C-alpha cells in the first residue's frame, strides 16, 4: 500500500469486559467515533447483550467509523493493549458505591485470573467498575501487574464540578477547569483554590462554592433515587474512550485517575484519584499538587476509608 494511504495510527486492541452493559457499550461507541482506530472486543456475562451491541455498532462502522467491533471472550484479554473493566453486579438503590464491593471484586478476580494466564502481559488495566478506588487497590495488591499499568476512571467527579461551577459562574462547563481528587464517592475532595475559566485562574465566592459543592455531593443520591437501573453511561463512555486514547497514544494533559500511591501525597498502598499523565505503558507521572490543609486532611480521610475497605477484603 502506498505510504500516503496508510492509516496514521496502528489500531489499538481494546477489550471491554462488561461490554454488553451501559458504560461498556457507550465506551465502544465512542471509541469507534474517534479518528484513530480501535479494534474493540465486547465481553459480557450476558452474551445476547454483547451480540446485540455488536450487530448495532457494525453499522456505526459502516457509517465511516474507524476500527472494528466484535464479541469476544476472556481469552481475548491477553492480546489486548488495554482492558477496560465495566463488568458489574446489577445496579440497585443504595447510598454508597461501596455496597457493590463484594460482588464486584469477585468479577474483577475473574478478569485478573484470565490475565494471569498471560505472564508479563504488557497492557493496561483500566477499571471503571465501582467502588473504583478499592478495586484498583485490590488489583495492584493481588496481581503481578505493576501499579503504573492499573488505573481507575474517576473523571466524572471533576466533570460534575465543572458543570456546577459553570452554572454558578454563568459560563459553559467546558470553559471551566476544576478538579476533584481523593475517593470516587463521599470522600472526594474539591480543589476550589485551583479553578480556571478559559485557562485563567479565578476566585470562586463562598456562596458559589457552597452551591456547587451541594450540587456535586448530592448528584449520586439524586441519580440513584431515580431507580433507573442505569449509571452515567453517556458521560462515562465518552470519558473512558478519551482516557483509552490518552493511554494508547499519550497526551500531555493532566488526568484525574485512581492509582495506587507509594508515598505520593504522604499516602502509601492505597489507590486514590490524583492528577496523572497518561501514555502507552499506563501512568507516566503522578503530579503532586500543593494542597491546602483542608484538602490534605480530606485526602487523608479518603485514604483511610479506601484503605479500611481494601483491608476488609484482604481479611475476608
Ligand atoms: N468510575 C466511574 O466513574 C463510573 C461511572 C459510571 C459507572 N461506573 C460503574 O461501572 C459499572 C458498570 O456500570 P453500567 O452502567 O455499565 O452497568 P450495567 O449493569 O449496564 O453493565 C454491567 C455489565 O456487566 C456484565 N457482567 C456482570 N458480571 C460479569 C462478568 N463476570 N463478566 C462479564 N460481564 C459481566 C453485566 O452482564 C452487564 O452487562 C458499575 O460498577 C458502575 O457503578 C463507574
């Protein structure tokens, strides 16, 4: 083939375990819409759902999408450059993502068990399933995969803060840069001293902070109370696909991701959401931003909560 007809990117193999579910299918759809190609394998305990999405998404490809989509099995994980885990127990009415821990760690154990059959697997494990910080902690503690190649998806908290601050400040959410770190849950820490609009640092007033924080902290409870049986599939599918692209091809943007800390922020052996840079091979750098005393205390509270849950799993 002449060089000028070649694709600029080599296709990336992405296996989505849970690909028959909401976030998994949305991730596949968003990957197929990207310019750079991804060969996506959908793996699910409900094969009829995986086949249904495959039959549907093939016509997304036929409309000019890059890459490919097919149904796969756990035997595909060893050949994947990126394994996305969205597989989960059915969503229920609850007040904390922690209620899913026992069921979902069993599912993650199946995934890591399949990867253990491929020693020195060079890929990246991207965990979306909740409670994400505890599951990332467990995965690094119970597998041979190095910590830089296991990351948890936690962008949604920061996206919600951007939406809420945008509303308060009267600007579109995409113009706001604002971060939540710590636990993906009630112990999340909002970095309100580091808010930017169009890249320019701004000071957020007390009442605007309070209103934005109320809205963000209440978001999960309001959504779960709908008892819709679904999670934030559109946001997460778009966000996970962008994160897969950053992992596959590298970018210089800081990303929030749950990673096991080894002394960063004074925390050891627990995964929390922190700013990172991503690229082939996983987490290329963990950025230690200067925190206020309150933010630092919040991060420690989050570490204690995630550490205690992970400890109970190890003891079980
Ligand atoms: N980290 C985040 O920000 C974030 C955002 C949204 C959702 N989530 C989490 O992602 C998970 C998935 O959410 P969803 O809305 O897609 O749920 P869903 O119920 O629509 O999909 C879950 C899928 O997993 C499949 N599954 C269950 N056990 C399996 C197994 N052992 N092997 C293969 N597949 C299996 C189910 O059949 C189902 O299709 C949940 O834990 C949810 O809380 C996390």
